[in-house]
């Protein structure tokens, strides 16, 4: 299988578990309320389909923000209220508009992630829930790659597809995620990556309460050990899921 194949296996399990946890938290926030939900980085509305399978989410409760025009059109073709917008800028919604705001694998692609988090707090209702899924820069895996002279997969990426293709960046993501760093609006390039401790602290600084984090994927340990190790040491896991209440 090789070293890269081993880490790809860890990554696949990590993302499956992290997305499962985030989805459960979003459903929990919406199941007992008629409030609205804001999907930040909505793509073509994939998460609406997932949520609809779990809780029969009505379309009029769902709003999405997406930068990529073809994906916006794809979502609208399904009858979803997805607007084109830049999450680096102020959200064009009134204060306290949503019961739940979520951003899954989005924060690391923003130039201004702290501004986005402030805006998420603003548009949430009192008692509303923010759900985030994002990679963690503070991992043993990252430290080992830096010591080896490599650029970590969860860290900021250079704007060169050639460096990615020649494995100067250690790529563990699925092969379907093709490099796009040299286009004007790259989707897969990481720009700012938080550590577990700093993200938790910043959410509290913004006024969120009951800030809870879970870590997924404590590399390089094998998959069968992960459920125990993730609970012992979430601070150094590859992916983080945070749930914060306003």
C-alpha cells in the first residue's frame, strides 16, 4: 500500500467521521425548531440533500452562500435558495436571521476567516448554533512533514499545481480533488488554517457560549485506535468539528 496509501486510508476515515459528526450536530440544532439554516460554502446544495434525508428539511428554511457561479446555478436548478457571495466580506443578511449557521471545509479557504466568524455570530439568533468543520494546523503529522522539509497537506498551499503534482505538498485527499491553485478562484487551496486551541479561544472571544470541539484523525496512528485517541488528544487531530451556541 505504501506510506501515502496508508495516510489516504486514515484521511478517508477521518473525513467520514468528521462529516458525520457535523451533520448530526446540524440536524440536532434544527430538529426541534422551525428556524432557518445558512449553509456557507453551499456548492450545488449537497448538504441540503443530506439534511433533507435526515430531518426532511423544507426548502424555505434553507439558504446557501456560494462563490462559484456554475455551482450556484446548479443549486438554483434544484429550487434551492443559494446566492452568490464572498464569505470574506460581510454577509448580506440581517442580524439574528438564522437558527443554525454551518461551514464545512470552508474556513481554511478564506482570506478573512475571523471576519467570517464575526459575521456568523451576528446573523445567528440568540440561542442559535454555529457548526464548523475545518483542518487543524497543530498536528503531529504537520510537524513531521515540516521537519522533513515538506509542505503539509492541511497547511497553506503554494500557488503552483506543479508542486502539488510532484508531491512537494503531501497530498492525502481523494484523487477526485484535482489541483486548481493556479486559477483565479481556487477551491482547494488552503489559505489560513487554525489550531484547535486558537479556534476554540476565538469563538469564546466573540461571545459564543458552550463551545465544544471534537478532533478526528490523530495521525500516524492506525484507524482501529482512532476513536480512543481522538478523545484523549483532540488538540492534535487532523480535522476539527466545533459547535458553538450564541
